[in-house]
């Protein structure tokens, strides 16, 4: 199997949640402000102990022609070897901001910007500017399906790693993304999905993708518990000195929502 064939797999992952969602778009009245905050962690034992914690907050404003959105994510993790020595194996943050133009139809243009740093991916600073369009395929009281296509410009300053001579890179990427949610047989259990695939426009063998799938159990109108699988892949991470291109976590989180 060629690397190009493997690079196409994320497109299939992005389409998978369609089987759970009914078709059609229905009107939905939403409050002006949304704010979701999440704090969670994971704990694994085996050949080595690994723990991680995550803090995530996202907000948006609706009801006007322009809809701003923002998100901040911070994650920290530690591991230990068989001799009990503890070391940091994860430390990253992501700051995102975006603006949609609400046309009144199903397709809305957007622009966004992002900055992030990742110890585990050997990124000192990555900045991203993007633009494209979002298609709202399904929107109802409890169902949502959004598909987005666009392009990004990306600059990556690598972290300093002993023995690795990595250079700053500038890339133009294509971007395909999906966001979905739907109840699973009860109002208290919700399936959520978000995914993004971004290949280099000039070489599809260079790509990143990330997937976040989850099951959220509603405790009250404002609070819920969430079990999620987060997976991020960067085909150039090892070349910058990272231990692996892939990074995955299973997290149990507490979510508070203001709507």
C-alpha cells in the first residue's frame, strides 16, 4: 500500500458518522452566547505508567450576520519507566479563532486563525491562517452535521531537539473537516464527532489529521460526563525529532455548558 493510499483514509473517517444522522435541515432557535468548558484526564498502566490531563474551553456568538468562534486547549502528560523515573511526554496548547459570515442559507464562508505549540510533536510554534466554506447539512434540536472545505497557509517553527537539524517550513494545505452530534436512543446519551484532514496542496504524502469522537452523558442541563478518543497525526513529526507521528488519548472529562 502506497503512502498516498494511506493518506486518503482520513476522508473515509470523516464520512463515517453520516450513517447515524438523519437527513434534512430543520430550523433551530439558539441563544446568543455559548460557552463550553471541559476538564478531564486519562490514566494507563502497563509496561509504563502514563497520565494526562486536558483543559478545553470553546465559545461562540450567534444571532448576527457575523458569527465569531474561539477555542483554547491545553494538555499535559507524564509517563514513567520500569525504574520509576518520571518524565514529561506531552505538553501542548492550541488557540483558535474564527469568523463565519451567516448568509441565511446552508453554506457560510469562514476565515480562521490558529497558533499552537506541542512538545510531543517537536513544534515550538505553528501558526495557521485559513479560509473556506461550511455546509450545514443537518441542524435540529438534537442533531447536527457540518462539512467544511477550504485552504490554509501554515508556518511551523520546530523545537530544538538534540541531533536533529529541522528547518522552519511554510506550507499551503487543503482542508476538509466535519462536525457532528446525535443522540443515541436517549436524551441523556449523545455521540459527538469532529475531524479534520489537511494534506499539503503540492504533495499529499505530507498531511495532518485529527479526530475527536466522544460519548457524552447528560447529568443536568449544564453538566455532563464525556468519554472521548482523541487522535492526532502529523506526517512530519518524526522528521522534527518527535518519537512518533501519531498521538492518541482516551479521556474521561467533566463538561460544563452555558447556553
